[in-house]
C-alpha cells in the first residue's frame, strides 16, 4: 500500500470516528446554515501576475518533522503581512501532524482565504471544512473516482467553497476538466513514492485551458524556480517546505514574490 493509499484509508477512519461525535446529518445542517461562500480562494488567484499560496505545515511523510517549533498563528500572520494571497493549512494529523484546530484558529485571525489541505475522501470532510472557516478544499484525483469528484465539486459549489483539484498526470488532468474543475493544481511531487520533479508542471501546462486557473504545487525552492513557474504561465504557486524551513519567513516570501 502506498503512503497516499494509507493517507486516504486513515482519512476514512477519521471520518468514521468524527461521525460518532457529530453525525453527518448534523454537520451538513451546520455547513448549509452558514452564509454561502463567495469562492474567495479562487478569486484571490485571479489577479494579474503570479499568486502565492503559503503553507502552514509541521511535518510531512517524506521529510518527517519540518518545524519542531510550530507557532502556526504567528506564521499565518507573517504570511499575510508579507503579501500571501492565500494560506494552506494541513489538518491531517498522523503523517503531517496537522490539526483542525490550527485551521479554525488561523481562519479567525487572518483575512485572506484558507484552504483545508487534507485527503478528502467523503462529503463529511467538505462539511467540516466549511464549518471550520475554510474557503477551499483539496480534491485529489488519485484517491477519487470521476463520480466522486463530480459529486464533491457539486457540494463545494452549493456551499460557495473553492475546490483545488490536484492532478499528477495527463489522465488526471483530463478527469479534472471533465468534472468541471475551475482550479487545477499540478503536484510536482509523486504522492505514490514522494519523488519531486518540478518539470511536471511544465509538461502538463498545455493540458489545462487558459480559462482554468493553474497552480504549480511542491518542490518550489528559490527565485529560479519561481521564475520558471512564471515563464510556464502558472496563475499561482503553492509553497510549503521552503517557507517552513526559512528562519525569516516574511523576508523569504517577499524575495520570492519579487523574483
């Protein structure tokens, strides 16, 4: 079983445990009782130039613990002050040491849109994201069927949540487009073996029509990488480990934004 399959299986287990506390019917009621979202996440990425999605991430399966000290609220505020367009918050607890609490607290403290970065395997997790205060969810083609992807996109549409549909190859890009995704990410990290190839975004760029927002994810380390992403015509870039390891996150982000 790949790490991705383990992540998806554990997400299903987490859903089952969460339903013992709050039923899906009750959580769905809570989500739909909130004001409909304005698709703030995708709208923030529509501005001219390259947009930046900055990640709050304590650990990862490939790198282990990245940030021993994890003042997540301070990090999120630094990102906002440095001009981040959106923030990605890891809520997966086992491999990424994330927490739903991180997202709720960050959402209450910053004004820019937040995506819940997790392994969405059930509608329950979309309702959770809405109730937590997220503006977007991550939908990974590798762990969803085409029918699930369409269903989850429809739920997001009803709730006013943006959906970043993550792909890794041509078949997944076609699946995302067929489902009607408006925001497609190309992950430069292969989630089956966690190798990184930043050329993956360039290879798949021509598969994504210009009218669909295009995000390059993972493996972005420095100014040279940012310039390469801009040249390929990406609308946005998601940066995690580089910022999490930076001693001065605000300065590092400002340098990348000014590339």
